[in-house]
């Protein structure tokens, strides 16, 4: 299985309380959020994972809202910093085929 890249350690962690909207449908954002811990309603996600990274990488707006279902800790990573992360993961996936 290909490893999923994590948020760079140079980005600060921030806390968000239960009920806080983390993504808004159809609203552009300069950030991609990496969920370090907690649970988010977007379907149902539990960290560690990326929230809608595909939208940012593909230069699209999120198709859904994301709301913290518990207190969460996340990192907001500038979109320009995520493209190299996911590009290297894509190359790893190709090598493992």
C-alpha cells in the first residue's frame, strides 16, 4: 500500500471545537487541511487523514461541507505546499505497480 503523505511539520497545529465548519461547499480555500486527530462528518472521517485534498490538487472547490463531529486538531497547509507532497506520493504509487 502506498503511504499517505502527512502535513509538513513546519505548519502549525490548530484546534477546532465540535460543530465548527471546517470546509464549505463550493467555497475556494487557499488551504488543504490535514486532520491529525478527531472525527469529521464528511461521510465520516477520523484522523489522521486529509480533508478533501483532491479538490485543492485539482484546483476545484469542495463538493461538500465538513463539520467537526468531535474536538479536532488539524493543520492548514497552503495549497502550493501540497502539490509536491501528492506528486511524490503519485510517483511512489506508480513504482509499486
